[in-house]
C-alpha cells in the first residue's frame, strides 16, 4: 500500500509540473490562433519565431501559439525567449471552425491565467470576398477543410469566450487582410474591449511580433497594447523591419461603437429624407477604397460629403458622425501613399447596385442600422434621376443600360425604380407613344432579372 501511495504521490507531482494549470497569474496572456494551413505557411513559421525574438514569454506575460501548417499537424506552443516550445501535437485541426478558436482561447486562459487576455486570429481575411459568385465575409480560411470563420460565427465565438473567461477579451487582433470594417467590429463589440486590424490588405509579413514584443513593457494596459501594435506595425512598413509598403492598421474602442451606430442612423435618416445622389456619386469616385473596391473608408467619405453638401440637416448629421468615428478609432497607423486617406474604419458601399451582396442583410450591423436602406435609397435616386431625365427627352439609353446590368442582387432597387418609371411614364402621360412602348418593353425585361 505504501508503494502504491508513493507512486500516486509522484504521479501527482509529475502532473503538477507538466500541467499548464500550475502556471501563476501574470499581467497578460497573449494567444495567437495561427492558421497557416494555406499559402501563408512560411510567413506563419517566421512569425512564430518573431514572437520569441521579441522576448517571448517573461515574468509578466505568457505567449501561446496554436499553429496549423500547410504540410503537417498543428502544434500548441509556449513561446519562450529561446524559441517556441511544443506543448502538444494537436494533429490535423480545422482552423476554419470557430469552435477550435473558442477551445484554444478558453483552455489557454485556464492554463495560463492572467489579469488581461489578448487573442489574435492570424490568416487570410476577406473583406466582402467574392468567392465562386457568392459574397462571403470571413477569416481563418483553412485549405485542408475548405472552411472558414464567418462574421456571424465570430460573434458567437466571442460571446462564448466571454462566458468561459467570465470577462470580455481585452484585445482582439486580426493579423489578416481587410478586417477593420464596421460590420465586423459591430459583430464583436459586446464581447471585446479593443479591436486591432487593417482596412487594407496586409503584406505577407503581417504583424512585426518581434518589434511589438521588444517594446511591450510591464504595466501596459489594454488600450496601450492595442495602440502599441498599431504604431509598431505602421513603423515596420515605413522603412522599418518590413521595408516599405502601403499599409493600414488601427485600434478601435468597442465601448464607443453603439454611439457610432446612433450617429450612422442619424445620417441615414437625413440622407433618405433628402436627395444628395450627385454629391454621393462624386464622393464615391474619390473616396479611399481598398483591395476590394466595395470597401470604402467611412471617415474619408464623411469628410468628402461634408465639403460638398451644404444642407443644414446634413451638416449636423455628418458632424456627429465624424465625432463618433473619432471616438471609436483609438489609434490609426498608416504607411505609404496609397492609403493616405484611410482614417481607421471601413464600411461596405459598392458604387453600383449590381454588386450589392444579398447576404449583407444577415449581418447584425445591417439589421440594427439603416445603412443598407440608405445605400439602396441612393441607388434608386441616382438611377431614377438619370433614367427619367432621358425618358422625358425620348431617350431610353440609360434605362437600357440599367436593365442590361440588373440581376438578383439589386432586385429591390429595380422594383422601386419600376414604380417610379411607371408613374412618370404612364401615369403622368407626358411621354410620347414610341418612348412609352420602348419603356414598357424594357420594364418587362427588368421584371425578369
């Protein structure tokens, strides 16, 4: 019996030394969900080494990285100053499954308790990605599973993580392209304190983990860490460790996003009540756009329209929006000339109704703001003005062009246009018979689109 007890005690001691649960609480646990199971594989391996070169884990922080590579199993690593130490071979993981992200953050936080938690999703980000004809917003694309984490799943994941941790994530970072959009920020705002990401595509080198780690001092709070990441990222592409490249990175204060929502709704109501289609069209032609041209910079769009629309109600609404954006964007970092007008937060606004994603309405942002309604109202007003002006002169070229490009994506806009065209052409009766016949033919064709 004594021998059995001795073996049992030794087993407990061994387990205590091997189990991460024995770790003492530190200031920070920094968790990187590194999905390199794609063509970014080599960059992922480099970034894991950078985490060590930046000082790795120390007396006030833990750095833990779950990396899934393109040709090989996933591994869980505790990053020390001398390099990553493999804690566990995880086998093949579906890093496009949001549940794996929840599991990683939850179990790491339990194993390495801290006062503050930061989590980074490392991978391709898509903006509103056109994939095989479908517009899909997401991140963490896994080439082995052909799966990815959608914006809606991000919201679910962060809600579950908050419940498991008993607190919001202090910092959520996207080391990925095109993720710093109001649509994404709105999805996670209730479960994250600060959000760090890029409006534009990121160069392959991504975040400079070594620069960030070396500048990260004891006692830093969440806002300071988020701002540090932004400043070091921008500096790295402005002649720093990553050379020169046009790049963006910003940190958002998620506690201010509801105020931004209210300002957006105020603007939308004003726009719908008026007709500023000409000024909007001019602004869309000049506004800062990103790799996906449907992504525009919200602050730059506000500034452009404020300069051209002198309507008193609009001036009031746009000033409130600018103030709300300024409060949300904690830090904005830029490098290069191609992104000089980026202010830290993008929004979805296709120039044409033909490419507006039907799935957009599924987003929480679309459901809780009037943004989609305002954008589609703009499409109606801009097209109606051009089409009706031509028809009044017996010219249906603008209508014919619209019909030729129409599809199911802008059906709601087309239906509203049909109502306005029918009223102007057939109810008011100021159009000649030949033009009426041409309009009737085109409208019937439009109904089938």
